[in-house]
C-alpha cells in the first residue's frame, strides 16, 4: 500500500459568516464549491491539492460546559515573523486579546489579574516556577517560568497589573532562565511535553530534560523578545 496523502482538514466553528472572511480574505485561501450538505460550511483550497473545510454543526463535541482543549483539534500556520503576523491580524480587526469594547473584557481582565496574583507567591527563591506550581517537591521548570514571566511582562506593559509588584518577579525569572541556557543552546530543567495526566503522581514524574528542545527554546525566545521590547 502506498503512503496515503492528506486530502482535507475539517474545523468546527461557531459562525460560518464570521469565520469565512478570515480564511478567504485574510489568509487569501480560494473558496471552492461545496456540496449542499444539510449543515453550514465552506471549503477552501490549500497548496498541493489539499483542502480546508470549516463547518457549523448543531451539537459539537466541545459544547458547554465542556471546553475544547488546545490539543484536541487545531490548525498551525508557519509565518516568517510572529510580530508582523500579529500586526496584520490587528489591522484587519482580529485580536489575540479581547479589545476593550468587548462585552467580556472586564471579566477577562479580572480573570488574568487573579491568575497572576495566584501564581506570584509560588515563584521560588531562584526565580522559577515549579513543574507542579504549588507542590514543594516538584522541580523548578524552565518552560513554565518563561511562559508565566512573559505573561506578567505583557500585563505590565499593557497596564493590566502593577509594575512595582510584578516587574521584580519578571526580572528574577529572566535571570533564572538565562542561567539555565547553556552557550551551545542546551536547556536545563525543561519538562517533557505534557498533556492532561490522570494523577498528581503522574505530573510529578514527568521527565526533566537537559538537552536541545525547540519547544522550550521558543518560549525562552518569546520571553527574550518581550524583555527586549522588540516587535
């Protein structure tokens, strides 16, 4: 049997009318004819003969109160510059953050502030956060520290959280991250990729990597980009 070739990928969306312009106008995908199925949808042509299908179904698997997890289904796009991609998204009215006039903005902001306040006390003396945040025997973990500190720095720069309270924590985390990056690119204390586990013991026994790791290296670079104020 020859190796199969991917024909199409299907995404479930909440609103076809809102999603169609993103894929057609913003990403520039050509919309192609679609059979008259008994549910709304749109098909788009991808390179090499592959297709992207978006649909709205009456009873999706990830319906309230169940939320869709990021590892359940997603689409990933490679871009030359993350910052330029964000700027282009913003210019077309798309946001990774809620705009201030969004009806859910106040609740979203409070949720972020509450999360930062809960995380802050768990930073260790070395400037790290642990692989299991609130467990004293869990090891101090590289990628969690980079992500949390980046989130705090983004909040400081946007005025969401108090700089006097959080900037010292960001600076402490930055020193800790730098200390765990070896000159040749090796990283220390990186937790192996982890999805949802069944028990606390499962989390506590995730391996700590001392090696090259593009995933956590990317998180460190993202933190470095924020620290440098680059765009």
